[in-house]
């Protein structure tokens, strides 16, 4: 092995950057992912203790066998700079070192709320006992090469120490324009989501999205082919959301995109002055005619918990937690959501306030007067609207699969003074029920996708398991299991038969008065009983 590594050492950094060593899975190098030597394995024995004291080194367990360094590094990218990695191949474990302890804390907090998956397998992340990683450089050569390549990208192409990223690093066939196809698109991927993901690898200049052969596709142009190369290396084959929305990335034959309109189909970030074109096709009509109609999106509830690539939901959640500033995820963003396919017999502003309030502080709700199966919901900021959309689109509410998208509206208008709109519009700006008012509130760490298991809190001592089972059965569902927390009888887990029943129960019973001035708090849980 060591001789092969030595070969790797002699290669120029430029060549490493071009991906010649990194991206070909069949090269000798890939079999040579760093394995810790005997002493290392002994040193890492005491690692199984759960969350110890915070450290910028994280211990990652239960990795799938064939996982690559790039995939492990990608777990850390949304949270800050990754400074070292050690893969323990035989043990399906790795150590990942971040530049700061703060970044590591944000990452652990985020992934305790959203279980990270690699290759559709859940993995476990905790603080390591080590404060920094001391790795044997000859053994760890490949990992270092991957890190260098990714870091070059992250620091917006700052040249690597002692080498410049020269044009020769990019073969002439490579263009700054990527063609992106999204497979298994169970969940709408917007132009903004693509911009967020791909901006991690350098400045994105232009994006055009379209549907061709019933597939959602995009053309995305970087300022520099090196950025396109790195984005392709890191993102090709990754899922944007769990088990769906897989990115397939190639270089385009085009070297420059001509964008005519800035709207939700196309955008030129270098020319904010372009007209919106009222949703006309962003491409020449002749090309546009060749594109098939939009496919209807299949709804797969539960398939939407975000995967651990630097994706919109991860970024939004981390940014929502207020601990990390994400480029492109401003608290500005679009705060108004359009929710459609509602059950108009049943839905009320209050029920929408309660459900969407799990993911952010709902300010206003307006059920549309002439289209009562649709509503506008204004959240406190863009991160919250993104989270609510990611988690609630495709879920069932009152028996109907709801659609959640970003609205073009900037705010929800209240009815004029003295005008009765039959209670269809409600202002919740001063509601005492907002969950996220306090900055850094624990609630930010407890945001989970809708699940059949509910977390109950604020239960008074006089209320017994039987009372709660009866209360929840009265919402029309079946209570499958119940468990009080051992240390604290104020909290419990309660499992309904389906996610839809749990959503219904949360809408009906969050803030329910249990007596003794205790109002029940209901959230979705990541646990099962």
C-alpha cells in the first residue's frame, strides 16, 4: 500500500484537483482509503460514549461499507470548514474535524434533529474524546487530497498553498456549464434550492430550468470551469432529500447560457435588471416547444427528511437555529407559502396555524375567498417557510394530500376595516403560541418531519396514561402505544396508527387545556415506542 501512496504523493496538486485521482472509483487509489494502523484502533476504543463534552472532532459510526471520503466530508460542509478526516474502513467509522468547535456543535445539534443518512442508511454522529486529529500523513494521503480539493472549492477557489489552480487543471472538454437531471423527483426542486446547493462550490452566474422527456432538468453556469468540476465531483449521484430527488450531473456542450427572463424558471444573477416575462418560457420558443409538459409530482409522505448533503433544508434548519450564517439562506427569503388541495369543508385558519406552527411562527393565514381549497400562510422568515414547505408538502391533512409551494406574494393582506371576510383571514402576529420567539430556543433542535409518534409535554401530575389515550383516540385515530418519560412524567411519547392520524391529533390537541393551568404541548418525535 505504502508504495502506491507514494505514487500519489508525487502527482502534482493540479492533477489531484482535476479529480483524476479522486473521481475514478476504479483507480488503485480508491481501494486505499486510509485505514488506521494497529495503534490507532486501540486508541479509539473508548469512543462509544454518547455525547461527551463538545469537541471540533466528531466521531461518525455505522457508515455503509462503500462510502467515500467526499460523502463524509459533505456531511460537515453546510456547517463550516472541514479541516481533517480519518476513515476507519474496517470498523465502518470515521473521524471528521471541523475548523471550530462552534461549527461542530451546530452540526451535532442539527443532526440530532434530522437523522443523517448516507446511501439511504442512518448513521450516528457524536463528539469525539479527541480535541484534534493527528493523522499519519502517508497513510492519510488520499483523504488529504479529497479535503484539499473540497477546501479549494469552499474557499471560493483560493489557490492551494504553493500551487495555483491553473487552467490546465481542467481538460478542454469541460465547460463552466453543468447539465443537471433530477431523478425520482417526488418533491419539487426549485431554482432557489439548486442555487443554494450549487453555490457551495463557487459563484453561480445563471440557471435555466425546464422539463424535457418528462424529467426536470437544469442548466447551471459557473464563472469558472473548476467550480463546475468540483460541484460535479461532490454532488453527482447525491440525493437532495432522503431517498429521492437524485442529482445526475454532466458537463454541458454549451459554454455560455443566454437568459432572457428572471423568474422562477430561469435567472441571470449577473443581471438583476432582466424582465420577469410573466412566466413565459425562459428558452427560445422553438426549444421550449420540444419540452414535455410538467410531470405531476408524486407525493411520498415521509420521504422528505433532508439528506446530509449541503442542501436547502439542512442549510435552512441550521440557519434557523441562528447559529450559522448561510450564504443564500437569508432570513429575508420568501416568507409566504401557497397551500393547495386543502379539504375546504374542514380547514380553518386556526388548523393551518397549528400545523405550520410546528416549523415556524405563523404570522397570518388567508383562505382564498374564491378558491377555498387554497390558502396563503405568512411565516416569520424565509428559513421557516422553507422548513414548513420541506416537511409538509405531500402530507395528508383532513384526508387530502396537500401541496405546499412558495408564493409570489410578499405579505398576506388583511381585509379592509369593517369588511367581514367570513373569518377566512386571521392575523396571528401577537399569538402567545409561537414556538420560536426566543432566539436559540430548544424548539429549534426539535424540528422533525411529521411522524406517527408524537412528543407530549406540559402534562400535569393528575393526568394518567388512560386519560391521554382516551383524549387522543377521540381525534378519530387509533392509539398504538404510549410511554411516559422515566425521569419526567410531564412528558410522554404517544404513537398513532398513521402519520395522517398524528397530524390530525396534533392539530386538535396542541395547546389543549388539561386543567391545573396546564396546556398540552404536542410535537412530532423522531423516536418510536
